[in-house]
């Protein structure tokens, strides 16, 4: 009888270095509507690490645009250099602590100022985000309009977990290859689950601060009113579970 495949768990980054490790993280860049690449980097960002966490403050946000959300929504975002494969028929779990404090955020507005834990695949356009403001935690399941994708969408689901400014929570996002399902755990409890429209064979992970109110619904003054945020993340742990033998 063959032994059962072994589950592997390891720390991707415990943020013990004096600077963010460029072999593990890079600032996210995307092509804009104007054809040039844009970095998700706010000129007002302050960044610190080395104590077991990455901490980023942008106060106030300065990265705004009136027509292209790719140049507006993400103020500061880091993505993993490494892409983590999902075992065929198995599952992949990413875990990290995140604490978010927002400044000048409109109360109970999910998109005015928030921080995120990101699990995403740009090939399929599938995105899973755990998000937090001063007063609300929520899950995001999205499909981006990437080439070949049909039916882009975004679902935001408010979670029942109470929170407050700068309160840390433990987030775990698990993708199951056998069912194409994602499970969100917060502080050790299942908070939400959903089924994805297409199978995904690997993900990048990320950390970000956002302000993403609708460009067509709100004026620049309503979107840029001096708000900002601090996010604190770490450590990141990855668990890869093969399919049963």
C-alpha cells in the first residue's frame, strides 16, 4: 500500500528582514487604458518591516484617476514573485494576519478606504480578496475581464465577524481543486464559501490598500476627500494538500 501524499506547510515570508524582500515581493503593475504600464504605488506611502510584519501607511491617498480604475483603485499593492500551484485534485491554503486602520473613511462604505489580503490568478481572472475597513470585514470573489474570460463579475459579501480600527484578524483562503470552491476562514471559523466559474491551477498572493468608489457614480471630490489607511500583514503561511491517494 502506498503511503498517503503528504501535506506541506511552510512560511513564505515572516518579514524579519530590514527591507521587503525583492525575491519574494514586487509592486504590482498593470497595463492602463492608455497602453502604458502603471505601478500600484502611491507617492505618499510609508513602508516598514523587520518586526515580523509589513506595515504600509498611505495618508492621505493620492493615486486617483477619473476614467481608468486601474489607475485609480489600488493605492499600494504588493504581489508575490512566486506563483503557488494548486495540487491536482487537492487544495491550497494561504494564511496571514491583517490589521487595518482607515483615516477619514466614510463609515460602513466598503470601497472608500480598505485593506486586503489578495489571492488571484491573472490567467483565468479569478480573484479572492479578504478585505477590511475600520468597521467591516468582507469577502470578495471576482472574475476580471482578462482575454478569454466570459462574464466578468464581482461579489462582495459582508462577514459577521466584528472588528474595529487596527484589530488584527487571522485570514485563511482555501481553494479546492476537486470542487472549484473557495473557503474564507476568519479567526479559525468558516466565514464564507463560493464556487468559481472555471478551474484554477495556481495563484499569486498579495497585500494592498485601496480606495475604489465607482468612477461613474461619484465625482472626484467625493472619491478624493483626504481619506487614507494603514495595513499590517504577516507572517504568510502556505499549505499544499495533495489529492487523496
